C-alpha cells in the first residue's frame, strides 16, 4: 500500500467528521484495493510510528461505491476488532473525460447536456450567383472577457432558410454553469478556402434560450456590425429562431450504481469434447498442480471485479455441451451445482468450487451452442425490465474453446438481448479460430439476425485469452469489462430511466 492522502486532524473528539476531500480515480474494470487507517496524534511529527493506531479497514473501491452508506468496524488487524469503533465513508462522484471518477465528498454533482434546435429565416444572401452556405458558431465569455468557441454547427448548402440539427454540449462547457452569462452566436457564409464571410452576430443567455418552445420560439436578430453603422435603413441580416433548448441530466455509470442498481453476474462454461479429457495435461479443463487453468483464471479475473456490485454475492453458473448424469443427455444450460431450481453459487469461490466438483461427474461432448444460456439469462433480464426501473443489470460471461454451432440462433438471441438490461462477455480459451466470436462482437458493424434485424445496442465483448497469457490478471478484466459501464448507461438512457 502507498499512502495517498490524509484528512485534517480533529482535536479531542471521539466521533470526528472529517471535511477534507480525498481524491481517488475510479475504474470499474479493476479491483482497486484501499486501506483506511485511523490514528490518535498528539505531536507535530508527520511520522506515524510514534502515534497510537486506533484501527483500520481494508476494502475495494468497488465496495465503497456500490454501498449506499459504506460503514465498517475498525480492526487492529484482520479479524481482530478495535473496540467498538467504526468508519463511515461518504461519497460524491464527478465524471471525468478520461473514464475515471473521483471520490471526493458528500454531495452529488450531475453532468448536464444542453440540447438546442435552431433555424434561421431570411439569412442574407452573401453570394452573387447562388444562395448562402450558412453555419453557426456559439461562443461563451471567459472570466477574462474574451470569447471562446464552444460549438460549431454543420454547413447548410445553398439555403437562405436553413434549419440546423439539434446538438448537445455539456453545460459547464457551454456557459460555465451560469445561466445568465453572455453567449455570442455568430452566423457566417462558408467558403472552402476558409475565408468565411460574416453574416451577423447576436448575444443571448441560456436563461433566454430556455424560454423557447415549439409553438413560440425565441427570435433573435442577426446583426452585421459594419452594415449597421453604414446604413441607417439596415435592420438585420436575418432572424435566428431558437426552437427548443432543454437541460437534460447525463447520468453516469456510478449514478446508477449509487442509485441501487444491482449487477447480476452469470457464468457459462464450455464443456464440449474439443476441450480434451480433463485428466490429460493437454486439456483446457486440466487443473494444474497450482490449482488453475484458463477457465478458472477467466472466472476469477472477471468475477473478482463484478462481485462488488452484487449485494447477496449469489451467482448462477451453468455449463453447456456435456452429457449430464443420470440420463447422460446432452445439455446446454445445466447448473454447475447440479441444482436446476437453485443454480446460485456463493461468491466467486462458490463458482470455482462447483466447477472443480462437476468436472469428474460429466462427459464432455458437444455441440457448442450459445443460444440456450443467452436466452436463459435474457428471461431474467426481461422480467427485470418489466419493472420499469434501473434496478438490475445482467452480465453473462461465456468461456469457450471453439466455433459456435448454433450461430444463427445465437445471433437472434443477441439481437433480442440487446433490447434488455444485459451485456455479454465471451472469452475464448485455447488456440482455436475465433472468427465467429469476432463477428458477434460487432466492432466491424452492427450485428444483425439472420432476418436482417439489427441489434439495438452493441452488448457483446469478445477477447481471446491467449493475448493475456503472460499479462497481469487485471489486464484481462480491464479489457473485457471496459465497455460495461457505457453499455449499462446506454440501455437506461435509451429507456429514459433515471437512477
């Protein structure tokens, strides 16, 4: 552990409330271990070796952010309570552009986007033989009094009555959060060589633009300053109409997690014959003397991150592609604990234990069908979606060694699941050809069903395990989980459900 920061010192108090904000970058896809330590300091020395240690806790940042109130009893060392003392961490999260979030206090800060739809009437014709090619530029006023460009619209070709597309800009970027701060709008006639001709300018405020409505737009005169000075008869170079201007909250992943959204983690394990005899060292299911194989490493890597976001730590785990006792029929969604009515395992260790116990009891067979287990999880996601709240999100981890046999059915299952609060992670183990997995990932284009129906969202992330054989364990989880926050937010935004 490396010390990041300290709170202020509070004198003669057994129930202190610290006000100093401690800043920590947050990444969903990593396990970030934290240690909080409390000391009684009676001197001016910075060194803590001569101060009384009152107790501390170890946890993960994921545990902190996924708890409505994070409270833990202080311990002198692991398992040894430090009297009756407890520590409580209050939180606030501010979204950072680089994908990190900061833990820094006791209030919520929301990130807003500004949506504006505008058009212009009778924009002055700047060209001799054709109509104008107008575009808009929005500027905010800085503290120094200068103008800073915050948005440039598209160019509307050959049009004296253009209507520009609606756009969104973060509120802080647009006007620094000050609704009455001057905003300059400049309309110009586009020229390909960059020598754009000014049509006119105007000044307004966000407060004024917010009064716009479809039935009564805000109309602002576009004035060319030189023409106004030269011609007494000059009125304007056109009217800019603000048809709508709305402030919309852009919720982050952590807004949903802190709002109580539970992330449900399900594992599907490939037990097809192409994995090889589990008793042979050549098999992908062979458990080495140090107790691991690629399947177990993948389960631990992803599960250790996701488990912090599920309060009951009960995770359903299934196998597919094996003959299962007592009938020895091939199954593509059998519970690893052999309890179909209660397939839940206690924590990630429970999944690992169930996997170890089932290996000698089944016969690896085939084919490799994904659709049954995808549809299984999708049924639960569909039931949750019917509640109409951002309460539960589902992550399905499929670990497989080869080609998909039911590709058409899997494509349809994924397209259906894309309309649900659900993400699918596929990790390919071994040296097989994973072209079908890469196709399902959809990075090269929108995934479509056999009938041509497009996926509503990109919900599949595929990675081959071989790329991470010699990398730290967190490298795998970082890659496969990096898209989940965006996928979760995109679903709830699509549905219009706040945290």
